[in-house]
């Protein structure tokens, strides 16, 4: 169910769109074990209803956008589990369908605002499941990265999402590859980097990284995600200044991911009241990433509604 108002059009009105929170933490809170290399993508094949329920929880919490469970879903990753290419393509498409189903259920429960679906396109490092998405620099060329991303981006685009979420990108080279991969597909995209301070995780200046998307017609928003909340303020200002596009921002809780132990450590520093400053700096799509749950999204949405 696509809203009559496209997401791109909504952003031109100056409205602030609320994104959802972390898929994995919502699934884990419901008792699902995600301790394998496919992470939440495993449930596409084994328990798809759980994914629909997770999306629904965020829509009911106040999110306007559901980001699909395809972040770690790749042909290569599924192949390691013995899932053939045709079935893998079906599962990628299913990730969009499940989010659409959740929107339908939300409307049945009385939600009347526009609801959109963003098809998650995670970085190459997510498929490796070794923390590489927080480092980048995989030793691959831009052409090789484009060849990796293009097939699944085509499948996701064909499933009819409102936007492709090119997310948690650690490296400007991979961003260039992703921008090439989405060209000509007819589906808008946002590009969001995972950052540390004023640089990508691979160490490139954010000004240079954001500039790659400035003239990309397919890109309707640029920003950051799955970073510490403390890194958001400067990144939002830089993205808005360099690209002139709406900014997308959805940091994690502030806890740190231990790739070896596959666990989060530290304390949360995510404060929903900070979103006012993000919006004043140019953020128009605002939500949370890992370890940010429905309660935080409800608080975030209420803060934005009041300001």
C-alpha cells in the first residue's frame, strides 16, 4: 500500500518524516535468536510473520517509514546457507512485501497518516558478518562493489519500495558503487554513512563523501546512520551544506558493537529530545538504528510533533 503522497514529495513540503528503530533489537525483544551470519534476514525464510510484527510495532509507535529486513540479505549470504538464487530473490522481494503488510495492518488499527517502505541495502561488509561494515576498505574496486550490489538492488527495486535505503555505508568508494547501482532503476534512494567524528568509518572527510550524492538525481536525502548520537550534529550540518538535499539521520543507541562477541556494550546516549536540533540543521528524516526501540520512536515522534 503506497501512500498517495510520495516520500520525495513529502520532503519538499518541509515536513519531518519519522523513521523506525532497530529491527534486530525488536526481534530479539520478541525472543528471536539472531546469532548467525544472516542476522535478521534469516527470519525472512524461517519466520516472516515475526518481521511483519516488528514493522507493525514501529508503525504503531509513530514511525512513518519501515526499513526492510534486507540489510544483511544478499545472494552470496543466502548461498552460504544453501538457498538458491531464485529463492533468494523471492526472499529479497518478500522483505518489501512484509513491510507493506505491516502498513496495511497499521491502517486496520486506525493509523491514518502516510506510511512508506524503505528497502534496506546494507554495505558489502554486512554480508561478511565480521564487523567490516564499520571499517570499509574491503580491497575491492568500485566496479567490483557495483557488481556485488546491482543484482540485489534490482530485485529490491522491482518489489516496489518507496525508496531504497543505501545505509550504514562506511566508505566513499562503496557509496560511489551504490550510486552507480541505483542509476536508472526508477526508484529514489537515500544515502547514509556510518561515521566517526567528521569522517567516514574508512577515514574519508565527510564533505567529500557527501559531495558524491550532491548531483545524483536519484538521491532524495543524504546523511548518517548507525553512528553514535554524539556524531550527528556536525554531520547533519555538513550534509545539508554540501548537498543542499534533505538530511536523513538515524543513529544507534550509543552503545558499541563487538563483532567478535556479536554483542553490544556500553550505555545508551540516545536522547529523543535532541531531534529538535537535528531538524533545525536540516534533518527531515529522523529515527533510530540499532538498540533504539519503539518506546524511543514514540518519544521522538512526540518531540517532533510539539516543536
